[in-house]
């Protein structure tokens, strides 16, 4: 996701701390509304683990997640 954001904005990289903070803000905002929901739970960590910092976060990993990756 960070690579995609960097490419879209013609920069070399995005800061991991700042990107993480804003993704977390989007997740919580989505969690609190009933319409126009952002599918934050589809964002996995590099090893297929769901982010425990997201709303109702639990430590789960998605089996064979590599088979479902999409190119941004």
C-alpha cells in the first residue's frame, strides 16, 4: 500500500509510521459509521496477519493469502 501511495504521488517512499497512523484512522472512522464502509479488514500485514490494532482487532492470520493478492 505504501508503494502504491508513493507511486501515485510521484515520491520515492512513504513514511511507515505516518502511513500506519492514517490507515488506523481510516479503520476506526469506518468502524464508527454504517454507510460507505472502508474494507480495512482486507488490509493484511506482510505475512498475512490481520492487524491487531484495527477495531475489534484479534491476532488471526489468513491462510494462503498470497493466492488472493491484488496489484494496486
